[in-house]
């Protein structure tokens, strides 16, 4: 990959789709590497250490979920998953292995590039953030922002990078209602007018599954609020 450019790894077995994504991202100024199967994707991630991975779920060798597991076990990296199915179970599985976002085929290249830019903005914002609170304690919920560790009732929970960022966002505003649009803007870095309520809802379900169903309250028609004691 070219030095000085943000690096994207595109993992897609359909050569035509891969070429289209590569052309669009290259035009946006990214250095792009392509892999067409699971083993090649893991090898390319190790060799090039991309800033973002655009990852198809259905791949030869082993699927995109396994690719995501393997690359996230080595180092945290933003992953945008591509799928031909809009099934929520597939979304939850993908998010559970470390994907940050999902796009269902067919998708527009404009939306894909916007999501890639948003993932990079989120990472850069996290890197710039000066955490005045290294440790947040709310009732039985404990968050160590330096080590990115979370526990509730003394039991540790394994969160993906985006789940952790979402939880910290809530924890710094306990009991305050957070509209979905604000979460998309402030946690994901999406444009204010973007629509992605399923993405938010799926991550909330993952947090409830890992930390307790009573953790986050649904405010119907508005958004969510963290309910653990302040």
C-alpha cells in the first residue's frame, strides 16, 4: 500500500464488486488492497495493517465472520461488513465478532465511502480524546477507559471496540436520553442526516445481552438511556 494514505483492505470474492469498490475508494484518496477469500484476507491484514476493512460475509476458504474474529483477535480495526442478507440474526453475529457496521447488498458506492470515512472519524476522535475519567463507576458497572475493560457486578464482559465506545458514551451521560440520530453522529461519526437505526438497535441488544437486559432503557420514539445508578 502507498505510504501516507489511509489504508483500506477490501475482502470480496466477486471480482466485479471488488473492482468497483476499489475504484471508488481509490478515487477518494485511499490506498486499497484486495483479497478474495478468507485466508488471503487474514494474510493481507497481517501484512498491510489497514486502517479499515471492508469485509464480505460470504467468502471461500472461511467466511467473513471468521476473518473478523481472527483479525480482531490480533488488533482492533474498524470493520464494515457486507452481506446479501438483511436478517437481524446475521447482523448480531457480525457485530458480536467485532464488526462496527453493516451494509446490505445492493448498496450505493456513495454510502459505502461515507461509512468508511465515518469509521475513520470515530477512530481519530477516540485517539484525540483526553479522558479525564480513566475509571467510571455507576452502581455495579465499572469501566476502565485506559485498559478498555468493563465489568458488572464483578463479572468481566468482552465488548467489541464500537460496543465499548457506545457504553462509554452512555456512561458519561447516565440516565440522559440519547436519540438514535445523536448516537449515530457522536459514536459512529455518521453525518447528522444519516439513517441507521438498525445499527444502533443491534448494538444496544448486544450490550444488553452482555451486561444485562436492565442496563439500557428504551425510550420509545426517541432513543435510549443508561439506567444503572449514578
